[in-house]
C-alpha cells in the first residue's frame, strides 16, 4: 500500500524524488505522547538568566527548565498570556496552552511524525502576505495580530499557521535542558528592544557585508561572546563557521500552512548566528516585485475559475489560498481588468523549483478538520546535508522541541514545548517505533 | 600479661608495670570522697576539653584556615543566598557539612582525618587540582546527604514548617511532588551553595 501511495505521489510531484509516505504509517498502532505547548511571551534568554527570573542561577548552573517547571506548562502559559510580566502586549482572547499529541515511527531510512492539535481559529490559517488592488496599485493586505494595523482594526488578521520542529544531536550546548530558550533573545523581532534597520545593516555579520539582513531573528547563545548573548556581540565569522562545521547548530523545520502546505512540503532551516534557510531553493518565494509592487503570477482562471480572490473568499476552503507556479498560476497580466478589492497571494509556491537542502522536507501532509490539525511528516534520517541538517541514525537519541503558531500570529506569539528526548527505536521521552 | 624485671635496661618497662599496677591497686592515701571529687572535676575538664577542641574544628574559621576551602568552596558560598540574604540568616560550613547529633559528628570527625592526609599530600592544593576533583567531591557530599535524608539541610529547613502557599508556583508544586515521591532536598537542590561541577547530572562513572 505504501509503495502504491509512493507511486501516486511521485506521479503527482512532477517527478521530484519522494521516497516516503508518512500517511501510510499505521498511526493507530503508534503510541501517543501528550505534549503541552504553552505561551512563553517575551521570556528571552537574557530574561531567563536575569533578575526577573527566580531560577536564573539554576539556568546558569546548567539545570534544565523542567528541574523547576516540570508539569508547569499550563500554569505558565495561562499566566503569561494574560499580560504583565514577560508579556507587555497581550493579544485578547489568546489561549495559554495548546494540547499537542506526538507520534513517531521510523524505518531504515526515514523518521515519521504525526502531530495533532486544535487551532484557536475557526478556519485554516492559510492566508499570508496578501496583496489587495486599491483601484490603482497593489498594497499589502492583512498582517499578524501584533501588527499595529491589525491591532487598530484598520486591516484584518491574516497570517499563516505553522508547526515547527527543532532538532539537535547533542552538539548544541544545553539544548537538551533549556531548549528553544537558547534561541530567543532580546533584540529579535517583536521583543522589547527589537533592532531593525541601520544597526543591523552596519553589523559585520548581519549587514551589507554579511547576511544582508535588516532585523534580528533566532540565534544560539553559543554564537555570542557575552553572558547575556546580546544580538550584536557575535563571535567572528570564522568561529561561527567552525561551530557550524562541528555541528553546533539546531535544525529548524517549519510546516507553513500558507507557504508550504499546498505543495506537501515544509521548509528546512537551521539556527546558529541567525535563523537561516538551508542552501538551495525554498518551497516558497515572492510573488511580487517588492520595489514596484507588481505581482509576478495570478491565478489561472481556467483552473481556479477566477484570476484573483476577494476579501469574502478568505476562509472559503473550496478556493485555493496559495498560488502554485506549476499548479494554478499564469503570468501576471497588468491589463487583465483588475478591480478594487482583488486580492492575490504575495507568495509563490513551487515544489518543482524547490531544490537542495532547503527542499529536504518533501513528504509533509497536513489537514484541518473540525478545528483540529493533523500533520504527518517524513524526514530522512540522513538527508545528505550534514552542514545544515542533523544526521540521525537508528538507535540514536536526539532532542526535539515543538512550536505552533496559531491564529494569525508570528514571532514570539507562539506556543512552545520544553525539550524532549527522541529515540530512534530506543527508549526516550518520545520513542520512534520501529516499523516492520 | 606478666612483666618481669630483667636488669637495668628493662627499667622503663618496670615503671610502666608499676604504674599499671598502681592504677588498679586500691588507694590507701586518699578518701573515696577525694577520689570522686577530683575524678569528677578531672572528668569535666577532660570531657569539656575534648568537646572544646572538637568544636574549634567545627567553625567556619577553622574550615577556611585551609586555602583549599577558603579559595574555592568558601569563595563560592559567598556568592549565594546561603551567605547573604534578606533575613540575615547565614549558613556556615559546618551547618551543612557536619552532623549535629554527637555520635554522627564524631564519626564525621574521624572521617575528616582522611582530609588531613590529602591536605598533606596536596590533592587539591591548586585551582586546577580542585577543579579536577570537584565532581567526585560533590558527588561524595551529595551521596552522603541523600543517605541521611538531607539531615543537615533539615537543621534549618523542614517540610513541616514550610508554608507552601507562600512559595512561588514552581516551588510549591515541586515541594508537593517531592513529598509525594519521598524525595529528599539534595536530589533537586544540588549547587545551592557552590558551583555545580561539569557533568554533575551525568550518571556517576562517566
């Protein structure tokens, strides 16, 4: 049965190699691990080791989060989400915890996951980076719930839901004990001292002479020189490259309901001095020239029945939310009779174009039904890309942590887990069952 | 045992024998009252002196008269809440490391003679030597604390006198769990007064 499905998937995938079908695993026979995801607010690394956190000394001593916070997820999440303390800008109506069910299995070549969780939103969060025609030009339409235009009510909340996996093989110091808190820092987007623009552009690692970034995203404390792991106190390029070569990075994969789900993929990245995508070509790119705000593709009316969406189509599951280059797109025609209120996705998806290490997660299937997401995922134990992926082996034990971005949020407005051990066929917090 | 005079060379042995014999011969020059009176006060002096000497070794001043302790364990203690805190209660070295019940204390003091040996041979007389032994030393202390149900911690802290409702949320819950699972203080509170050694939570022997 699995081979039949693989054959169908291969045919449907435009010939791209697809060797595993996570849906074919008999998940009814795989044990379920309940995981409580909780809302962390701005509990950035400098806060965790600072005076505001009573357990700071324990953290610095190398103790694990759960040495004090075992089974504390619900209490933390429900307290923080209300605001105050580490959440200066709460989002009204947000839930403190999400109950996640994790199942894992493996064969000789693949690790398989199945995740289930309930979303807070009464529709699939698959709209993202949309553009609206105002009668003259295309303008961005809708943002995440923390954006000022959404908070003010000027625009609707439109941002994709996501499921994230962090994976380590023991080479990132303290990750098994302190998990993603090693990656979240003051100065990143949507933190109290977020750094954007010139300070970033002038930094030798992140700026014009380096990564060409204009903001700060996840990074590991081990890539910095000071105790607080400040955003700008980076080790040298050579030192960072050496850490990466030695495997001291985290694998970070995100299933994106708008930017990868429709082509059965998840992205593939890593975290070291910054959150970066693996080399190659991502499942998604821009569907717009951002300087002129001219779309690149529109819906193929012959396949979709329309060239663009309208605001009232948002949430209509019968209509596509994403433009897929090889699936439902034709080149944008500026003279196609655009009307005020027409909406096009600002992102372009392509399974065919996705290449290299960035395209390793190519067997990921998610569904949303009755407010519950069910996501199955196949990941090669050995992707062949050791410079940016964690290479796993049967019998090995690794560390995983999970996060869900739910209900039109991005950055820190997510729900996260403490780290768990993952055994590939061996006992651990989460044991991947060996498939016969 | 019979001792016999065998000539001048044997005189010292003869004196010992005479003294030994005199010790066990009933007194003819002193009344029983005198003997009891003198013996009583001599006993007090001896016993008091013994305990006085032992208590001298039971002070922080004595502990940190060795640079090994002063520069390492004590220096680290000074950075912790057991040294300076809101309520002004300080735990000194023996508060945590010497049992209060007398018989356990004597046993501990006898064990401590082994530390004199290591002092002489300089096992931890340099920072790098201390570091190399830190994990083994810490594990030894943790093992003994676990074996005594953290007896010395409980000199000051007891579950019965804790008002868990006044504790922060994680502490309240963890203490409740500890009670239910029969855990003892040191199983969670390693490193509260000194630095945690590298590898502290790996199984011993690694």
